C-alpha cells in the first residue's frame, strides 16, 4: 500500500507514505534529494559501500540524487514515509556547498529526536501548506540534519575516479537514454572506447548499475515526471519505448513500489 502527494505550491516536492510486506524494490536511483523515516518494522538498505544496513523504527535515511539503493522489508510489515525534492533547491535552503555530507552520499542517522522534524515535513506536504510554510519546515529539518555529528551508520560517496568515469561514459548514457530499443553492448562499448567487459564494469563502478539496469532506471525516472504531469499511463509506456503496458507496469512497480495508476493518482 502506498499513497503519494505532490505539493501544488512547489511541484517538485513529492511525499509518500508506504506499508510493504514483501520485497518490492530492485536497485534504483532518483533524480531528486530524498529524506525518509522508518515508522514501523525492520528493513534492509542495500547499495552502501560497507554492505547492507539493517534499519529499525526511528532511523532517518538521506539519499542524494543519483545514488543507487534499494530498501526492502526484512520480516513482516514495514512502514515508512519519504519526501523527494529538487536537490538544487534543497542546497539553496541550507546555504551549503554541494560537498556537504548530506549531498555526497547515502546516510543513515539513528537519532530519534529527528523523527518529529521528518513527520512535520511530510505532514506539511500532505496538508498542501503554503510555500513559505513548507520552505520553513524543510529548511529547519535540513539544518537539523546538517547539525548531526558526523558519526553516521554509513556514508556512500561518489569518488573522484567514478566522477571521471561518468564523463567518459556520457555518450553511452545518452544513447541508453534516447534509444527506443536496447542498444547492443558492443555498440555501447565502441562509443566509450572500451571492451564490453570493461563497459559493464565501468558502468557499475560509476553508477552502481549495469547498462541495461541504468536504462530502465532512467526510463522510470522520466515516467514519474510524465505521470505527475498528467500523461495517460498507456501513452507514457509508448513514449518511453516499453513493449506494452504490462511490461511498463512490471518495471515501474519494481522501481517505485507502486503501480503507475497508484502513483499517478
């Protein structure tokens, strides 16, 4: 079960409340800065350099844009809430540099005194509060997160080497993003001047995903934007090159943890 709400005052703001009982997410990344709170149950966060992290009620998870992750229930029901927001906007609210710890890697903060701030932020979006009210609430939450001592459970960082790889892989990623069909690995490798083995290894190192998985993630990110803008589900599936609506439904659900219909609202 999942419910979504988009702020009318700040359209890039999206809040969700979810309750899941079965594994529902494959590794994926958002194009937004995300802050979540575990309300009930236990789950496992994967995608961290130090290995999977077991989450418990009260944990706060901070995920910058582009960071590959997956979080699934460990045993029984798991309930959480999360807010996605434009990362540049969030940075402007904090007045911090992009290198601030909050924006360079996944963080898990085991500080239960932060819970009320996260709940207040989610409630403000679901209540469709005014822009000044929402901005003040989120700014206060971000400043509290910034003030947390650096002793975090885990931080996943994008290294300089990975950043350099992204530059080399740019033609590959553009081809994956724009091509309506799945390009052959040999063609993609040629664009980067690599062997197919080197390409797969480089993509995983730079993005956390294989070329095909990265393409699927990019299409679902775009699908979320189209659905939020009111585009029909069938049209969205066709525009993004999915074989049919059923295929789109299956892939979307494994990335978003909800059907396209539930997400579109």
